[in-house]
C-alpha cells in the first residue's frame, strides 16, 4: 500500500504553477503585497526562502535585487530555473534545517506563505536571522490566524498550535496538504524570541486591477481576512537573539 505524502509539491509542481501564475490570490494579492512591503530593493541581496517556481524572485530581480532562492521541492526549483535562468542562484534547502549560507549574507529575506508549513518556527527563524546582516529584514506572509481558526476542521482552542489537513485539486487529482495554525501572539512571540524587532503587520487589499478581472472573488477577498504580512528586522547593532 502506497503511503500518502503530504505537501508533496514535486507531485503537482506544473499544475500548481499553472493554477497560481495569474490567479487572484497569488498574482493580485500575495505577491503585490510582498513587493510593496519590500519597497526599493535595487542592489539589495535577497534570499527568497521557499521560492517555489520563482514568481516572486523574478519580480525582485526585475526591480534590481540580487536574488538567491531556496526551496524544499526539486520539482519547483526546476520550474524556477526555467523561469530565472542565470538571473538568480537557486538551491535545494528545507527551512526546517540549516541554510547553506554565511552569517550576514543577505540584506533581506522574503518568505511568502511558507512559515505555516512549520509546527515550530524557532529553528527556521534562527537560521533566517543568522543569514541576515544587522539591520536586515524578514518580510513574511502566512495564513491569517483568524482564517485558520475557522477554516475547514474548526479547532476547539484558538490558543493552541495545531495542524489541519485539506486537499488541493489540480486537473482532477487530489493532493493532501498539512498546515500549522497558531494564535497571533504565538507568531509575534516567535519573531521576538528569535531576536527580531517587528516593524509592520499588514492586512493589505488586493490589487485594484483585479476588480475587473475577478469581480465576484475580488469583493470577497477585499472584505475578509486572508493572509497576514509581517516585516521584522534584525536590530542594527545586535550580536544575538538576546542582545
């Protein structure tokens, strides 16, 4: 009997990219929000942590950033290399383990819709902090904790860290996914425990250009919580999480 592998992006990489490349939530909401929070990136060294097929990396490259991408899915990295060519360095790496970079190697790290795959954010945030220079920023987005509380299998305790499973369906085939949901204070506590200073929390609106393209979906997305975005930074003169 074949075991079911959750979050197996290698098994549906092509279909996932075809679905998310120009859809409302990814192309007109999540990516524009990340880019807006990143601001002026020309000349900055940016790590795209969980880069997937490279859509956000490509947008950052177009804005003049020197981008390195990592992802745990070899299939997604194949698609990212097809998109980016020599414009970005791409490596296979899992955020639950050590990152293959020197201390202070990056000015910014972007982690778009990645952290909610992890039960414990601590090791990943410690590694991200390590590879950021003093004053460097982590720009991250996750499932909004209020949405995760009500989505699917409703949990009885908002304050507990719990997982939930669901299925994505592409081209008639179903793929099991597992995310971890945390209360808001657990998210902010994880950032501060890792030595970051929170500089922004954002609940952005979708790109107005999507109104004509997705009128019904736009109305729903613009009136309900979906993702929560953070900008956190390493203190400019700090030497460690307790500094």
